[in-house]
């Protein structure tokens, strides 16, 4: 078929099943946008390219499919960078398409030229620069394959504008050449046997589920194995959603702001079975203190994650789903050691920690607001977050029951992620209610996407935990810098988020009590327009528990006076 | 160089890559990104068009070498990574050394050293010579040390390249 490069690109994207592209046009991508005009693919015009990448990322995380974003050359492409890096750190599959100056102008510092492949090499799994229109279908196929294969990641396609215009004989069914570099997905039988033995003989076993369990759609398998062996389950921040948090075996989340129970219990375990986690320092505390005396089983699809931060005793390079199935098969007919003492201990620790909570239940506090959101939001409702205290409160207080219903920037910690990711998630799951739990500082970074949500009719609910500060940084200044607030005060009321939201045509509310919040949230859920709920919270609200940076999870504190004494 | 002075074990990693644009960039970036302290890297075509061989040598502890290999394996264009056993591997490096030889006595000395190392003088001018020497990186190191007595004007090394020996019956 004779097609221009641009038309071949759109046809190839259609062949991949792409339904939506988030982007902003510009000079060096115009032929593609012209071809898009005749396509069934929906284009969502965002207000900043960073948000195109975040929205594609949110779409990918909510749906499990590749998200697509598009920008022009130069500044359009460089604006994508933060979004691509965010997706890369959290292993989210997106394909970013960038316009590029014409081939003969590349390297001449042409107008709006940027070496986007060079700039994004460290944050993409792979990148292509299309040199010939006939290569388009193969490149698109390969890009989508690579984005999803094994550990998902962003892939970039850089498309010079003259190749977009160039006509060529194009084979839309072109096959991708087989790769010699084959990925191992099945677990090694010997390691499965060793893992099974370790789990059956464990006295104090704990399972630790990371984002890999969600990516490989292995939640059912995780739950089946945990229930079969009666092993308590903890999760990482990225693993939120991999295991139902109302399950009796759930012990809370580990990490710097994890639950005190989980941090305590994982340090007492004699066998830790970690699945699909890369042992981020935020999850493990000081590396040399984590799992020091425990037998560590580590499943990951990425061999380079095995032993990168923590050296396991039983390494299993495999897809999480397949590894969990194999271990389930290996243990199902065998008897396990009696762990009733451990399960009693787990129960006691959980209960003793729940008792610590003495605050009034009707206060307009982050905790109560988030609990209220959970109470009102259907189980399949999706929550995204900003970054900072809002994110940690959401992670602490929002029980999540299903995979792909909690979307947060875990690895990169990108402020401004919440709203554009919420839009992406809503486009992927139009029948789910999508809530962005955000902070005022975070929200301000990408607030322009309210325009996208109104114009493109993508209704979401934004709940701003408004303290008038860069709250998490202020919190650290309080704890570790003697309360010297350098550059953290934003001044509450600037802007007035209610007026701001109304200026965009969104609904808005500023509740003065928890009851008013509930009313506003219920109205928001039934509205077909985006709503911003501006919740003024106490700027001194702590984030607890806290395992201070560079310390062991065993040093998790639940009372701020302990931090002050420790001196940081 | 630091790892080498600290007498860490010597490793040779040989890997073949698809000859795609940017593959050298990705490998170089990876080494920088993960803070791997390598001794040398060399690259060249193989018998198979479209495939190149790269060789990395480094001094380092086991976990570091394992990480290098695993991270290399992750790169999309890397086809195969092998760790070569230095005792069972032919390792060669070539160096060109331009030395200061202003008088006949110096030239005679130079000739003596070059013969001892089975090198060759490949260029001569009234007061300088370029010597070519090939061998293991350690041999090349030793030769360069000797050349310092003449005064090295310029030096170029290729970095090591290597192939495993065929198994013996």
C-alpha cells in the first residue's frame, strides 16, 4: 500500500488497538496530526506535554495496556521528559511519539530541534528514529512489543517531519524480526523447589508484594498462595492494590511511611517472600538492616533487580504470576510447619497498633477525609495522588481492594502527577469514578489540565489537602532542620482554588466540616463535570508512622517526640 | 584505576550486539549511570554483518561484575553476554607509543626493549619514534612503564579485545 509516513503511523497505531492519544501538536508533527484527522483514534489535547505523558501513564496503569502520548519536536519533546521518567521508574508501558526536524536538518541545531533520543536514553527501554517511511509499521509494532514485554517501560519513537510526509510502499502487516535476546518467564524448577521448602518450613513467614504483582496481573495467585499457606501479606507503595487491604492476612504496608505493624512484623520474619519489588530504599529502610536474619526469596522478571539492593537467598527470575503458580503447585499437597504462634503474634501487633489512634472521628483531618472517600467510593473507584504528605496519607488511610485502582508516582515522586494521571485513568475506565487526592503544591504544578478535563469532558474529582505549604518538605524542616522554613510557604488562599476551578468551568467546594465534605463528595460523584474540593487542613499535621531516612524499619516511630529525640 | 590499585580480581566481559544506531551510546550510558568503573572497552565488527562484538575489562568484586552483566543483558540490542575466564581466554590489546629518542644511544636502547617485547618500530623521525606493541593488557602496561624512561610524547591504546579458547579434548 502506498502511504505517507504519517498515514502509515496512524494506521499502524490503529492496528495496535490504540484508542486514544494524549498530546499537543506543533510544526514538526503536523503531518501526523493531519492523518489523525481521518482516524477513529481519539486525540485528547492536553495543556502541557508533561501531562500528556502522565495521562498516558495513568491510562496504562489503570488499563494494563500501552498508553500513547505525542508531542512536537524540541520543547514539545523535552516537556515530555518528566512524564517519561515517571513512567520509567514505575515500570509503566507508554509509547511516546515525538516530531523531529527534517533529516537533512538533524545535527544543525535547527529551530525546535532537540536530541530527544539522547535526552531520554536513560529513561526509556528503547528508542527509534524513523529514517524511512516504509519502516513505520515495523517500528510501531516493535515499540509496542518492547513497551509491554517483560518489565514494562516507556519506548520513544522520534519521527522526522520529512519522513512523515514521504510516501513509500508500506506493508502494514510487516513482522518484527525475532530477537535473539530472549526473556525468561518461567521460574527455574530448582529454585521453585527451594522456595517451596523455605515457605513450608518457615515459622514466621511474610509475603511482600510489589508493583510487579499488579503488572503481571498476579493478584489472584498471590491471594491463593497466601491463603493456602496462611502467610501474612504486606505490600510496598507500588504494590498497593495487589492484595485486598481488608483481608485478614493483610498486615499493612512496609516502608518509610508504612504501617507500624508491617514494619515491625517484617523485621521479625524468618522467611520473606518478595514478589515483584525492586527493594526501593523507601520500602526497605537501610539496606544492610533489611531481612538480615531472614531467608529472602525474591521473584522478579528483571534479573538485574535480583541482588541489586538486597541479596536474596533464593533468587527466582520469572514472571510473578508464573512463579506464584509454580510455587502454589509445589506446596499444595505438602504439610507446612505450624505457624499459629506467629499468626497470633501478627494479630496482637495489628490490634495494639490500631489502639494507638485516639483522634476524634469527626475532625476535618486528612485521615478522616480519606476514610470518608473510601466509604463513599465504590470498590472499583480509582484514586490517583500528588506527591508529598497527601500521597502518604492516601497510602496510609485509603484501603485499596483491587489492582489498578491506586495510581501514584512511587519511584520518581513527581509532584503534579495526580490530575493528569486521573484524566488518563478516567479515559481508560470511563465507568469508574476517579479521584485525585492531591496537595496544594502538587496540584498547582499541573492545574491547567482542569481545562482538558472540561473541554474533553473527562470528569474527575480533585480533593486538595490544602495546607498552604510544600507540606512534606516543611515537615522535614520541622523534624531535621529546626523548623527553619526556607522556601516552603506557599501562602494559603493564593490562588483561591474554588474560584480557580470555577474559572475553568469546574464545580468547586470548600467544606468546613467532615459532613460538608461528604456532601460535596457525593455531589461530585454524581456530577458529569469535574469537581475540585478544597479541604483546608492543619499545616502541622504529621505523617506517621515514620521510619526516618537512613534508618532501619525497626526504628519506625509513631510519635513525633521520638524523632525530635533522635535528632534525625 | 582505583579498583585495580586495590588489587581486585580482573574480569573480561565479552558481548555481542546488534549493530543498531545508539547501541554504543546505551552501553556507555549504562556504565556511567550505574557507576561501573571499567578499565577498557573495545568495539568492532564480527564475521556476521549487523553484529558487533564489544569487550569490557574491569577490576572489581563479584557483585559488581554480576550487576554489569545483568544490566548489559537488559539492553534491547545486546544479543549475548559472556564472562570470559581470564585463564582460558586469549586477550590482546594494542598500543602505539610515541617516545623521545634524540640520540643513537637512546635508539639502541629502544630497539632492545622493543625486541624483548616483540613490538615494532613503525615510524621514526630525527628525535622520535612510534612503537607498536601487542599483548595482554598487563604486558602492554609493562611496556609502557619501560617507555617512560625515554619520555612518552603521546600514547594510544585500543583497549582489550578477547575470545575464549576452544575447548581442548
